[in-house]
C-alpha cells in the first residue's frame, strides 16, 4: 500500500489548514481571485513577509535579465517564460504578464545597490567581538553572527558604507570573510583598511624607478607575502592555481614590531559530482569567451549589446489563442506541462550557479586571477588537463554513487528506492587565506560549495557561526583566538564526529569500508589460490591426463587479472590517503609556525612584571630580587592580559594536538591499506612461482613427448634407409629406355631431362620453405580476409535481422550463470573432500603416535617420556587440542568452493598467510 503523505503547500488537494510556507502558498497554491482574500486575512507581519519575498523574486528576475555577462540562468528564464505561455495556451488559463511593471518592484528596494551587478549580490559575513563577547555591528541588518555586508560596500572607498574603513576600539576584535579566493578582492579590501588605493603593477614599477617609499598596503602585499606565493605558472591549467602553505608575521611600519600576519593553508572539503561538472563547464565556457585579440573584444561587445537590446520576454513560437477556440487535446496539455516542468528544473539549477557563473566570468582571468576550487586529484596532479576519470574513481565517489543492478521496477525494487536518495560526491581541496591586521582585525578568504545559495550545514562559515554561538564569554578575546578557531574548523571538516549532516560524506568510514572490503577479497583470493594449488598438486600426483577440469585449474592459477584489479584499487586508496596526509602535513607545518609566532608575541605577557629598581627600598630586596621576582600584587590590567595570553596559548596547543590526532588516524588507515597491498603482491608472487612450476612441468612433459617422437622417427628413418637403395634400383631398371626395356630414348637423354627438372623443383621447394613465407602468407592473408569479410558480414546481417543475435546473448548469459553455479557447487564438493582427506590423514597420524606412546609407556623408559613431551599431538590426545585443530580446519575450508576467478562470499582466512603454509604448491 502506498504511503499517504499529508496535504501541504504545492499539493493539488485543499490544504488551507496546513500551510507550510505562506509565500509559497500565496504564489503557488492560490488562484488570482483568492489571493487578495488570503492576503487580507494575514497578520501585518505575514503580509510584510509576502511583500518582501515578492520583491526579492522581482529583484532576482531583474538580475537574471540584466546580468552584466550573458548567463545560463538568463537563457533558462527565457525558456521558462516560453514554456509557461505555451502551458497557459494549452490549458486556457490567463497568461502571465511580463511587462515592465513586473520586472522591478514599484517601491525602492534595499536589494538594489550600485551598478556592480556581480558584487552587489555577494554578501560578506561580518562579526564583531567586544571584551570577548559577541557584539552587533551598528548600521548592518540582522544580528550577530548573521550580519552581512555586500561585497560592493566592502570594496567601496567610502567610510560611510565600508565597515572595514571605520575605526574601532582597542577592546574590539573584528572579523570579515570574503566568500571566494579572489585575489582582486583581497587587494581592494587591504587597501580600504589602510585608506589607500589598491597597488597596481605600474605603481610598483614607478616606485622602484623613482625610489618612492612603499605604502602600507604595498608592504603588506609584497611579492614574498602575496603574489610570489602562487605555486603555478602563467600558462598552467586553471585548476592548478593555489598558494603555497605559508605563515609569517609582517611589519608594515619599521618603527614598531610586526603586528600583522599572513597565512595560506589548504584544507579538505567536499562537493557533489553534479556541482563539479557544472563548475568545469563554466570554466571551459569562460575560457572560450576570453578574447585573444582586439577584434574579438569588439565582436563580443557588439554581441553583448545586441543580446541586451533584444526583447526576450514574449514567446515567438506560440500563436495566440482566439476567444471561443477550444483548448488543446489532453496529450498536448501533458506535453506542455512536461516542457514547463523541465524548464522550471533547468531554471532552478541555473539560478543556483548564477552567482558563481557571474563571478568566474568577471574574475577568472583577471590580474591577479580568481582561484577556483580543486578536486583531490587536481590538487596533486595539477599538470593534467582533465582529471574527470580520476575524480570519478575516488573512494568517496564509489561509496556514494548508486551501483548498477537488475531492476524489477521502481515500486518493488528496494535498491532503487535507496539509490534514488544517493547523491554522488567527491573530495575537494580548498584554500584558507587569513590575515591578522594590527592584532585586532581578522580577514579570511575561502570558497563555499558550488551553487549553494541556500543554507549549507556543512559550510565552514556555518560551522564557525554555530561554534561561536555555543562558546563561552571570553573564548574569543583576541584576534589569535579567532584565527585558531577558524583554522580548527577548516581542519576538522571530516573528523567532527558530533555532526550528523546526511549530505556530507563520512570520509573515514568510506575509506575504512573500502579497505575492509579489499582485505576480505584479498583473503578470499589467497584461500582460492591455496585450494587450486592443492587440486593441481593432487592431479599431478595422480598423473591424470589433461582434462577440462585440469585446464580450468591451471587457467585459474595463471590468471592474475583478479588480483591485478584488486591491487589497482588498493593503490588508488593508498594514493588518495597519501594526498590527504600531505595536505594534513602542510596544515601541521602552517599551524606550528602560527603557534611559534603566537608564543613569540604573547609569552612576555604570561609572566608577572618585576619591580623596577626605583621601588627597591633595601639591599635585602635587591638581593632577593631573583627569588621574589613576581609582583605579589600584580596590576589588574596586566593580570587580564596574562590570562588572555595563557588562554590563547592553551588553545593553540589544543588545536595542534587535535590536528596531530587526525594525522594519526589517517596514518593508521594508510598502514592497513599498505598491508593489504603487500599481501596482494605476495599472492602475485606466489602465482608467478606457481606459473614457473607449471611451465617446468609442462616442459618436462613436452621433453618426454619429444623423446617418444624422436624414437618413432628413428624407426621410420631406419626403415627408409633400408628400402632407399632398393627403391632406387627398382626405379632405375623400371625406366623405359633403349638399354633396358627397348624404349624410345636412351638413358643418357633421360638423365639430362630428369636431373635438371628435379633440381629446379628442389630449388623452388627450398625457396618456399626458407623464405619466411612472405609471399605465401600475404596471399593466404588476402584470401582469408576477403572470405572472412563476406562470411562474417552475411552471418552478422542474418543474425541481427532474424533476432538470433539477441537470442544467443540471452542463452550465453544463462550459460554463464549455469557455469557459475556449477563452479560453486563442484568447488564446494571438492573442498569438502579435501577437508575429509586431510582430517583422515591427521587422525591416522595421531593414531600411530598414540600407539607408539602406549608401547613406550609399557616399556617405562626415559625415551618414552621424552617423546611424549616432544610430540605435537600429545595435548590434543588428552586436552582436546586435536578436536580444536579439526574444528579450525573445518572453518578454514568450509565454503571455499568457487569457480575459477570467482571470490566466493563464504571464504574466510585464518589471519596470516603463514598459517596456511606453502605445502599446496606443486
């Protein structure tokens, strides 16, 4: 019975009593005549919400239609309007109006900013802390920690709009976040902080030419601290862009100690495979549209102007429906509805990525450029042009991607119902850029997930906000505390066990599960190898003739494809863990350097100040100055600074310890995967040795066969030698010549004809025999190819047209299943027989030893007691050890039957390869 869900918004059944969202219900569920009545029945707050949401919708429509760069979302919006109009015509509904009044809200909208249509819609989060407590930023909407400012305001050279240009008190710690690794944003924000202009390359050259002093922004963004840390070439792939792991203090004024710090650090995050594909498509499209000459620049400007001046709101392919004209047929209405839903889905996806698309179009090839997100393989193999195949071979992708299976229908297949909820995901490597300015302002830059305009529980900044909300007063009392918390959140994305986000992949569990499956398959492969070596050894000892079963055993022992595929999978796992460990080691190096700088800055504050010499009253005080160096009554302000410094240093040690524990966890996974890889290499080595043994045995058989053939040829040779003179005499005297049989020709004339003809035939035969068969092989190959072409073409055409090809494929599939079943059943029977034979041999050995012990006991000699102590079967006779041995043997060999190359699910391994021994080899 189908599950009944309650009626709610966007349901076709009445649900006025169950409204999940008033805006959705107002716009999507109610017809136009009923909207006014529903709107009047709401409270003033609900009415204001509907007005705000509709203003946002109108603003979003205006944004898509007037984008600075031709966007996918704009084209999808035009397609959606056409599909909407076609559906209205098909269902005889009133058409929606897309006139000028519906594009823009009638009243002033706070969402309209400057003319910068890219930066106006990107928000930069802002947080203030005063005396270690959250503090709301005056002049910004919202409350802590969800206050945001448009990037256009943060980049503006206007102290009234830009909060980073506004002064702050000494007890205030400010935090500004840039939601992308955009180098242009960073340079602009740093220049706004110091109330200066953004440094340009021309300004740098003029400064070096005229020996002009550096500005504070130029000092902070010196090449050794900024663009010189870029670890890629100018002509490198876009996904190769990244900054070297780096952390150092910077002094912008030579008269004071360094109060600024710059930090670049990679960290692990994730993305859906669909998001990665869309990002790659946008990067490829932007790269195509990048002009390479002045003529291309002019052509692109003309095309853009032509696109913006076109009227794209009215559909041109839908004819207006006249009054009284009957509506379209049901099939046409269903077709129109399907096109409308498809256009709506495409528009929804394009709206999600519209912001990132516009951002890349503007800044991807700017100077300096935007750094896009990278996959795990792109971060390591930056020189590769494309890593799509490697990205889809990730462990996390295989763990989250639905596996193909024989489906019996969506309603009845449980696997399909589970797979429909799966979203393929991959591991990404993002970058954290962090600056501490004057020890009281923190600026960070790291990207978000692609196309995530809605709240994302796994986002770094979302996790940071939740952590700050749960923190105690005073936990964030210095800029270093905030920097350490940010670094810790970036480092613990996949290692926070407390978070239960279903979307975020469980990295550790995915790798542990993959290694566990590979270890099981490796154990099963080793057990299978031992079984077939025992079978081959038994057949060889019995000297059985070559049969299909023997050939199957040998083929299994010589086939290394299963173990090779397992070894490839293990190598991929080890490679990915190596890359992650490399990233974690880089994080450890950066964090260690940051901790060193923090200690250098705050260590003097962790000790009480000594009394100055002016306060030393007696010589006794001067003598005890070292013993009583601490002030018994320290200054309250100094005590507060000391406690803050101790808290920061303790937090740094805690974050460093947590990072080391995460590295240890990955190192343990690497060790297990390496052990599995070594075991697979051992199996391949044993197979190679077994192949050498089989080759040696076959060589011995071939030598024996060759010897027998040589003996037979010797007999024929002897007989030929005996009869050769006789045959010559018979042929000579049987010739028709004048001398012997009164023929027509004399014997000399016959010799003159016979010997040259024989010599010519012999020469031709030798030429064909020793000329490598070039001509002969060419003629044969040509004739064979012609016949094969005619025959195979005719047979294939006949099989395809008559349907025999599909019938044959079905029969082959059934035969394959029968062979698998046969291999499983016969393999189990063979394993059971081998187990019984081995148990019988052990029992015979135990019986003989027991009889020997009894005889020695009767004699009562010292030798009997010594033999009893040295015998391995004595404990089994008295304490049940042999029974345990037999039980272990049963467990090892139960369920080992399988066909060649098949790893049965019932196989088990005792743990180490040495437990099995090598007695099974031939």
